[in-house]
C-alpha cells in the first residue's frame, strides 16, 4: 500500500463500509460522500467509530445545528486544518452561515489565539470571582 | 521587576490606564475589572490596543453575542488556556450559556481535535465540490 | 539565496557535508539520502548536530527500533508534519509496521488529541494515586 | 454550577453513570475510577461515548497493549497534558514500561518536535521515493 | 462566494479598502501589496484592524526593526505558517537578516520546541530564584 | 520511582552527571544549576545531549547573545511553557533585556499567533515575489 491512502469508492467498498456510507448519506439527506470518509474506509472500525461520534455529537441537542458547525469550523481554523475548514465550512453555509458571519468567526479565532498566548505567557492567575 | 507581573489596581494606575479600565467597565456595565487587564496594564499601549480589538471583535455584528462568546470559549478550550476558559466561560454564562450547552461545546472541541489530526495525518485532499 | 532552500546533492556538497551524508548512508545501510538532510546541509553545523541527535536517540536502547519509529510517527502525525509522517512512516514500514498497525496508531493519535483537550479544558486535577 | 466541575463519586452517581463506572472497573479489573471519568460524568452521554472509544481503541489489536499506552503517553507529552501523562504513564508502567523506556520515549517526543518544526519551516517537499 | 477567498486588487477595491492599501504602501515605502492584505480585504473592518495592529506593534520601539522581524519569523516558523515565514522572512532579509542568521534562528526555534516539551512533560517546577 | 522526577542535587549525582553540571556552571560562569538540568539528570545521556545542543546553538554566532535569548523566550511564550519563559527570560534580563523590550516581544508573539491563524485559515498562497 502506498504511504498515502486513496479514497475507496462505494462500488469497490465492502458491505461493512457501504453500511456506513449509506448511513452518512441517509443522515445528511444527500447522495454524496466526501473523501475524508472514503480514506478512513481503509480502516472500517475507525470509519464506523468516527462516524458514530460525529453523528452523536453533531446531532440534535441544546446548541442549534448552525452553532455546532460554527464551533467545529472555529476549532479547525485555529488548528489550521484546511480540509476541515472546507468541509465544515460548507456544512455551515448549508445551514445558513453568511460570509459576514464567517468573517466574524475568523476574527474571533485570530484574536482568541492572540489573547490565549498573552494570558498564558503572563501567567495570570484565574480571578477568584471566576472560581 | 519580578519575572511575573502583578495586577495593577485602579488606585495605583496611571491616567492612561484608568481611561481603559473606565471604558471596560462602562462597556461591560460592571464596576469590576478582571486580572488579565490589570496585568496587561504594565504595558499601557498593549492594554489599550488589545481592549480596542476585543471591543470591536466582540461587539455587535451578524453573529449574536452568545455565539461569539461560545466561539471564544471553544478556541480557548482547544488551546488549553484555563484563564480564558474561565473568563469567557463566565461571560458566556452571563449571556445565557447553559451547562448542557457547555458540555456540547466541549464535546465538539474534543472531536474536532481528533478529526483535525486524522484528516491532516492522512493527507486527504480537499474535495473538488468544496472548492 | 531564494526563500526556499533547495537540496544540496552529494556531488556538489562540501567535504564537511559529505562526511555526514556518508555516515547517514553507512548507519542506515543504504546509498540514498532523503531531502530533509540535503536541505539542512545549507547549515553544516545544524546538519551534523541534528543527525548526531537522531543517530543517538533512534539507536539501540531499551525500546526496540520499531517502537521508536512508531513513537516518532505518532508525534509527527499529532503535529501534522506530512514530511515526517512520510519519512518515519517509511522507516517504520521497513522495520515491520503493518497497515493495520498504522491504522491503530492513527486512531490513538486522534483519540489522545481529543481526551487531552477534554482533560485540560475541564481542569481535572491529577489523582493522588498517580503522584 | 461552579466553573470547575467536581468529580461525581459512585455513591452519588445516577444509574446511567454507574453503569459506565462498572464497565470501566470490570474492563480494567480494578475497584478504582480516576477523576477524569468522574468529572466527565457531569455529561453522561459524553462519559459513555468517550469510554466506549477508549475501550475500543485501546483494546486488543495488532499493536500490543504496552505499545498502545506508550503511543498515548507520547502524544500526551507532546501536547503537554500533565494529567494524561500521569494517567497513561501509570497504565504504561502497569503494563511493564521501565523508567529507561520512559526516558527514551521522552527523548523521541522532544526530538520529533524539533525536527517537525525544522522540516515544516524549511518547506521540504516529500521525496518521490516516499510516495 | 467560493470557499477560498481570492485577492482583491487595488483597481477593484472600495475606497475604504484602498485607504488601507495606500497606508500600507506609504508606511512600507513600496508600491506593492502582498496577498494576505488583499484576501483580508473581503472583510474591510478586519483589514483595517489587523493593519493597525501590525503598524503599531512592528513600528519604532525599544526593540530594533530587524529584531522585531526575527521574532515574528521565529513564532511563525514554530507555528508552521509557510506564508508568514515567507513574508516576514522577506521583510527580515530587507532589514539585513543574513542566511547565516536565519539558520541560527531556525536552530533556536527547533531546539526551543524540543526543550519546551521536555520541561512540560517532566513537570519541572519553576526555580524559586526565577520568581 | 514516582511519576514525577525530582531534581538530583550535585552531592548525590554520579560522576557522569557532575561532569555536565560542572560544564554548565563553567560555561555560564555561575555556581548554580536550575532544576531543568537536575530533573533531566535521571537520564544522563539525555542530560549530556541536550546540554551539548544548548551550548552549541546558544553559543557565539552571527546573532548576538541577547537576540538569541529573545528568540528562545518568544518561542517558549508562543508554546505556553512557563518554566522556559522564566528561565530564558532570566537569561535575557541578565543579557540586558528591558521590561519595555519584553512587553514588545510579547506583543509580537500575540500578534503573530493571530495572523498565523488568519493566513492559514484563509489559505493564502505565497506571493510569487516571495519565492
């Protein structure tokens, strides 16, 4: 196997992998699977496990679906994961994120990274009022 | 000066620093300043500059104030900044964040950090559909 | 010099650089040098120093050679260094890493990144029993 | 609820949480639960989900149990998570990790972080032979 | 709008954006703007804010201009931001950074990343003498 | 051995460890060793190796000694290593760093972390002029 794993298409996938692909498409109400899942498919238990986590964590809860995607995009932007920004950014746009909202999100990601370093480097103790 | 800078209280602050403290309290409608600003006050231009950035970025926009705080908390949690989690977590609770919402936010932060690494390590190319 | 340093081939290298290249090839029992070393060669003392560190740290010890490479790959995957995943991944495969083992390694890297964030964000104190 | 969540002891836990605690103790053949789980217990679905992931990923596979723990410790050390180093370090010692092996592990974590930065900063392209 | 924002050239920019471009060129005594600013221009308030921060932080102070650029390059190299290494590396070279100095800077970045992890993983307490 | 390694004092150190301690004190012209080295001493080859690296990288070169310490402090601040900020901050102060210079250094560290994230998240391609 080459060092870089290639996407496994539905037509060449095992029954175990197809079952996950089918659930992704049914849950997302689409007939398309993005390549993250197709590459993860080289390791079927991990494919199943990660999808199960995503489905549970990003499913209905007390945070609305758009806010959940915005949080995912923000963490991914902070970590510099281009693929994740692209995929969760697309999901966020599908759920209503405007370009103006995306700009504000990026501004917060940048500023939080700045103040996170300042606070940590200065070793500021947490105020008693926050405890 | 010791290696660790101590908070500068209002009573001992210069006029330049007091002006920023006053604006923070007026903007936040409170009579209290948390220690991050009091430690930053050893460098008045940075105190003024960072406050100005926070005021602008976290001020009214197309994302509502609670969502903005949630994004700030999520990035801070991803970066492991305890002070920032505590201070922006308090701000988020003041704006309505429930404990259930905070739990869901942490779950997203954790999972995004997991999938960010998997995607990057696997070197998955961004799907043409996302470009 | 352009911003991006190009590999320095053996034929154009100084005697000082060739001595390191020779030691790399002799130690690894190969006649090939990967580009990391050829780019480091623009700074001969750093080339010699880093190779000396790698040779010592990755040499015989109480951890077997495969385990050492797996650890190197895991840290590189966690840090998102594609080159290092590719080069140390190749070394690990040469020492016997199977694709199934690589899948399990990636799963651990992803999960550790998730729980590392959860533990740190929640500020869990280390249990007395661990001290 | 205070900003910092306190451990939930077995005696005060819900049936849902106790079921996870019971499974952790049975799987690990111990009568003790470390505080990470007791703090996660404020969010029972996350407690159950993370434990399920750990149980699957760290369970029997093609990598032996000690190697799996060493990888977890290495990623945690690279990320600077003291709690995770302590808890997975204890697990690794229980599975046979010697102090000499731990020293070698830390040396690899340090060196990988050094070369990861050098490779990325120099922008070295992946050698064709690695692809 | 596509997921990836394209540079906005001067000829197609709004008056608000042109004012920032003009100030960048005047401050830097050049007739050229690099693409970071042209991509930020999709969000004019952020363009203005970030430029204002850079102008203030990188302007005259008690650290000389070359040292300031070296620090910017070092942090960017540590974070693996290729664009920032290229842009601030060019600025540093314009201010006199030699290739030998750049090599020494990279060596420090690499080594600091190694010892930072060792210190943190070992949990070394700060010596009383440093406090 | 407990999970956290304690400093090994000179009086209890082996001849091999004392030789490194002696070289550190002679090189630094002091009769004091900070705890990082005393904790590393549990692994004598790593103690010797890391000291050898520090001595070489931080020794005389084309960057002056103060600039080298400033770069070390900046990377450590960006990585949030409190011990390293304290120890290399003390070294920088000994070499002449003023409190004003330290404030400017921190401002650059913070701002670089902000713009590094913005550039990476926006996926800005490196300008041809920088290549």
